[in-house]
C-alpha cells in the first residue's frame, strides 16, 4: 500500500501548443481560399481549447493518492475518486496517466513527476505497472 500527497501538479501546455499549432499551419498552408484557411485555424483553436480543458480537468493540482494494488483512492477538495487501476493506465517518463475504473464510470487522473517527490513517483509507476500486468494476465 502506497500513500502520498500530490502538490503543485501543474499541467504542461507545450505539447498542446505545438500539436495544434502545427496542425493549423499545415492545413491552412495547403488550402487555397482565405475562408478555408480562417475556418481551419478557428476549428483547430476550438478543438485545442476543448482538449486543453479536458487535460487540465484530469490534472489535480493537489490531493492525496492511496494505492493498494489494484485499488486506487484519490481525494482532494474538488473530487474523490475510488476504483481499480485499469489496463489503459500509462506510465511515461515524466507523468503517469491513471485510468481508474469506478463503480459507475471511468475516471482519468494525470500525475506529473514534479507533482510529488522522486521516491513517491517511482513507487506510483511501479504500482501502476504491476496493476496493469495483473489485469492483462487475468484476462
């Protein structure tokens, strides 16, 4: 069982700016009419803002995370999430994307490496990998 606090877990916006900026520039460069170029830029801006809002909603600034493999419990002032760690959970070098399967719905929780100390982040990655392996073996 692992228990640790998440503090200052800020969302990184650079990937979104690069992705949707390149998308908008590439598509607007190959379109011939000015109306199509402006429409493409506006639509990519709206889709980028929608994705950014989803991404920041899944990114709690602070809270307490308790992992008792394969169960997970997250609590902060805004939300409380309880469930099992799903097989869609992903471990990256500087972030962990937890897919928590609750009783009635599935939740996503994104924890960055700068949101907790190094030892807690390593334990979190290990617990997610073990839980994901257990779920895939049991299927």
